[in-house]
């Protein structure tokens, strides 16, 4: 399976490399108000790809923040669920966030439900 994965990666690299070699001619992008930009097509395709990656990361930031907030809530739930007379157990659980309480408000592999607006 590993060899197949490396073969796929090599194939993809050579296809993209051949695409870059076949598209070395200069392209002119015409913007508004008479501005224009000349560059090889490969650089323009690379720039558009990079902008798409940046847009995707920016679009995912709110979901990452929501996930971190939910993880923090679960960590606080774990601290509250620990016994009162055992401060060492509280420190162990808070220091090791990989342990989850026995009952969670929703499964860990499902997105947390949002509270309805009032």
C-alpha cells in the first residue's frame, strides 16, 4: 500500500510538472481601470491556488474556534465531575485532556449542537 501511495504521488508530481512545462508562455491579466499584469501562466495558476488555500483556511477559522471552545467546556466539565476530596485526581485530569468523562452531552465525533436563538 505504501508503494502504491508513493507511485500515486510521483505520478501526480510528474503530471503537474508537465503542466508547468507546457504552460510557460506569458499571459496578460487585465484588471480594472487599465491595470494589467504579465506573468507566465504557471505563476498565475499558482497564485490562484494559493489564494484558494488562504480563503479555505479563513473559512475554517470559525469552526476551529468553536471546536476549541467546546473542548474547553469539556475540560471544565471533567474538572467539575471529579471527586471533591481528591485534588491530585483533578490535577491529573486537567493536565491530561485526552481522558474524557464517562458521559458527555453529545458524542465526541459529532459536531456540538448549537443552542437555539431566543
